[in-house]
């Protein structure tokens, strides 16, 4: 059966060396993760597969590797300094930050709210006395910082005053939105202690404490370039790799003579001081992006057609190249009100994570000519493309942007590969069904015993595979053969090669000389293969 909780994945990742908590020996640093020996191989393969699929195997694509630190004007042009700021409220009690546009959703999901809602609408006549009791019992546990809990009499008296004026307590058949509009008032009263001084306060979804006024909060990490902080320049860690591509558009066109339509791809780190990171490596403040800006002439090409093409190319990568199961994927078009300021249309590919559907990548976003126009204005440089067939034709190209998170995609690959499988003999094994070519180890060499001549033969084979193929090969002599198979299953190694006494001509019962046993991770099938045909068999399988 597949993973039912993220904890199973987190624990396997630590145990097997895929992903460790960051700065682990110091008690960690919130929301940072380090890729271990298997994890770095896996992530590198995801990135390599992406690069092959989108760059090396495409005539119309070139690559780029831009610096993380960029001239700060870049971020004024891109809108990140001005508007890349979500409005946030801080809780005055627990200090947690809540995004203004997430508040309602978080409240609706909170246990204390659900319980209050039940009290209010399931009971025929909910009274102030009931509320007081709720505050003394349930709320004390679930929302200890509500004013109702901390100073019940004051809050109840404000509420009584209000109730006299209105009839909020009348119970009617109401729809959800209506519930919130009146419940919102109620919970604001419950969160308010000094009504005359502060007016109504909104409660923190986590603890019931009062929230501050929402203020813009810049998501970019700031640092200083230069030795002395006071005389140095403020710079930002890039919040996306895309701008490195836009500022190099002219350089690439001039140096590579690319003709429209063409794309520039980049893989690299980006940083966002996210308010609500979490779910393992799903949302982290430091992350790696794999992005493409595909430039085209909107007068020569139908953008809708191109949009569909890119959607397909992205889907193909996720499903066919990475081998993520189709039933765990879905496409989702952004609603007009959630589109970024620069985007005309965006389609995400979502993955069914153990915590629910989550964005895996933007299959494609249509960014129009927004970015290049902005950079032309802010830099004063002419960023127009000149039609090589008609030099009098100069224009700013439009852009399609497929954008993948390398960490998020790697996490989905891990989750999708995971299986706890009961074998016919009743044993349970954990097996990672990574697609061939994505698995961090391609083949394991397992000598049946530690006997010297067996080890020598096995080492010979190990080195042959290592130097004569591009397969990643692992050597393991520790423990019983059964245990070693299980270890390789957990690492997701597709093939195990066992060298036994038959191989070295000492026990015909185990097999003919110069043959080895190749075991398949998924089918558990074991076949006897001559050594001289082994490389072909491994490559082809
Ligand atoms: Zn709080």
C-alpha cells in the first residue's frame, strides 16, 4: 500500500539518507532540509532528466546559469520590491503570522471555531451562559488566548450589550457564507477585551489571541554586499530564477543567434521568506527551481496553441519521464483572481500528496511581454527583438513560462514510489518503485559471502560497471543476502546482481561458471545471466 502519511516518507528519508533535517546536530533550523547520499543522487537525476527533456533534446532551447545576487533594480522592475508582499497579521499572543487572505480558511478549519459553530447552530437556544461555559472548558484548551478565556466577564459584558441591540442569537437555516458573516462578528467579540480602546479584534486562528492590523510583509531575503554593513549595498537573494533569464535575453539573442520562438532554461536556487512553510520539503524558504522562459512573436503564433503545447510538454515530463502515476495528478487552471499580476493564464499540475492536493509545478503560465517591457523601462536598454528576415520589424516578444520546483518534484517522486508490500510468504517489505534512470542507484553488486575469491570477482564486476557504463553502482557485503535485498528495495535499486559460488566455478548447484543472478526489484524475479552479457542486460532492462 502507498504512503498514508507524510511521516512515513520523512522517516524513510532520514533512515535511508535521502533527506535529513538541516543542521541536525544543533537541533535543526526550522524548515531547512539537507539531501543525503541517496537524496542528492535522486534530485540530481530529476534535474538531469528535466534538462534532457526540455533543453538537450529540443532544438529551440538553450540553457543559462545566472547569479543568485542580482542588481536590486531587477526586483523593482519585476514588481517584487513593490508588490511581492503579502499582507500579514501577527498574533499579539503567540506571534504566529497569518496571511490576510488565508485568515478565513484557517479559521474555518480551526478546531475551536468548529466547536463554537456546533454550539451556536446545533443548539436551539445558545445563551451567554453556554458561551461562558464553552470558554471555561473547550476554548481553554483549543483557543487559550481568546479574550473570552483570559477575561471572561469583560468580554461577556461587551457581547451582552451588543446582543441587546441586535438579535444575533436567532437561529435560522443559513448557508455557510451567512454563518461566517455573523460568526465573524461573534468571534471578534470573543477576541476583544478592550472594546472601547481597540474596537473589534480578529482572533488568531491558532490560539484565539488578537491579531495586529494586516501589513505588507516582503518575502525577499535581504543581505548586504560589501564588508561593512553601513557602507554596503542592500541586495536580495533572488526569489525566482526567471528574472535571471529576462535580464540575459539580449545577451543570449546576440551571442547565440536564436530565432523566435525559442526558450531559455535555468535550474537554480531561489529564496522566499514564506510565512507558512511546511509539509517537509513541499514549501521551504530555500528551494531550487527549474524554469523556462519561452519567447515568441504573438503576431506570428497563436498563444493558445502554444499554451496547450507547453501544457503537454510539462505533463509528459511528469508522467512519462519521471513516471509519476496519472491517477495522482490533475491539472488546475488558476481562477482569474488568483493569477499573478504579470500572468494572463496559468495552469498548474497538482499532485495528490498525503496532506492533500498540492501544486507540483506551473505547467505553463502566460506572462505576456510584462517582464521584458519592465526591464526595458527600468534599464533604459533596448530589449526589442529584431526580425532577422525583416530588420525593420522590432518588438518585445511574449513569454510562456513552465516552472518546476526541483524539491517539490523530488518529494512527489519519493511519495509516488513508496510502497509497503506484503509478499506471498507473509513478509512485509518497503520498496521504492523509482523509474529506471531516476532511481539513485541503478544496480547493486552483492557477493553471496565474504570469501576472498568471491569478493575479488564481485569487485571486478563492480569496477567494470562503474567505469564502462554511466550506471550508478553500489557494492554491499554486509548482512545476509535477504537483508541486503531489503536494503536495496528501500533505496529503490532496480537490479541486484549476486555473485555466488556458481559464478566462480565452485558450486555448479548455484549456477554455471561465469554467470550471475540478476534480481528484479519489482517482480522479484531472479534470472541467471552470463557475465559477458550482463552490461547489455542491465542497460536494456
Ligand atoms: Zn495566536
